[in-house]
């Protein structure tokens, strides 16, 4: 049973446009959400996170939106750059943040930004 | 460079064999976490060690075991290997016992069982 789902395995976007990556979750106990980015032959790196007390968190070109009632979050990248081409993983955990056992990952979305 | 070093990068072995994957955490990090990523799957948490002691256990098979040594490096031992064990194995480390935004991942070991 996948508690965190990324239903789009891949996404292609033109450089300069907006990239929107989506993530759905089923566990209502999840209270904290993270996005990781992974380049080929590298490990995942933390990108941005959001707590359930917020509905938006912004960091430069990256914004994460959370819709708790729909159990849905999305990562917006504006403007998209070729260097953003990577696999993006969504992860979720109940609060308090900290237990590795409780960090549940989605299967990832491959983003390709076309020049 | 995350500062987390995993060796080897690639490993090909036959079914029934045993392999050892190694992880050196970032300097000063006390926690080491092991994750498995099978084809088209998310990362599955296997096990965590903190300062030499097992801290948390996830979906780790009985054929798999791990340990953390006094110098804080960790090894993941996989035995009686099956085709389904083929996956990317990631190690992550963090300064504390928490898997949070301060955790950094190594580049992974790709294991292929033939």
C-alpha cells in the first residue's frame, strides 16, 4: 500500500516555463512533507519542506503548496532551468519530525527541462 | 559532494551469494541510515544506527544485517541474495538521531544480482 504517491513518472517542460510536480498521500497522520532532488549517479538531496500548519512555503524559484483536505501537495519551479532536470521525490512523516522509520517516500518524478 | 561516501558504486553478484556495502558518514555525523530503492519504487527505510547502536528498524529482511563501527562507518550485509534484491542502496547520515533536513545521502551502491 503506497502511502505517498507520485502518479507521474515523468514530466517535460520548456526552459523558462513553470514545472509542477504533484504528490498525493493517504495517511492522515502525516504532518510534515519534504521534497528531495536526485541527479543521476548521486544521492537524493533535500530541496524544500512544509509543515501542515502552512499551506505554502517558498524558497527562491521553488514553492511547495499543501492542500491538507485533499491530501495533496505540489512543487512549483519557476522559471524552470535545464539544471533542474532530475528525479524529484516527495516524502512525508508524522510529527514530531525525526523518526527515520516514519519517513515515507514516493516513487519519484523525472523532470526534464528542455532548452 | 554530500560528504557521505559509499563503496562500491556498482556490484554484480550471483544469487545465493553474500555482499557487504560500506558507508562512511559525514565528519561529525553520529547517525547512519540505510535505504533501498528498487526499480520504480520510492526509497524504503531499512535500518538506522546512532553512535554504534541500532536506533530504528524498517522493512529489513532477516537475510540482511548492518552494524556501525567505533569510527562510525557502517556496513550493510546482504546474504543469500535473490534476484529481487537488485536495487540501489543508499546510505544517509545526520548529526543527531533524527532523519530530517540535515540528513545527507551518499551516491548509492547499485547492486545487481544475476
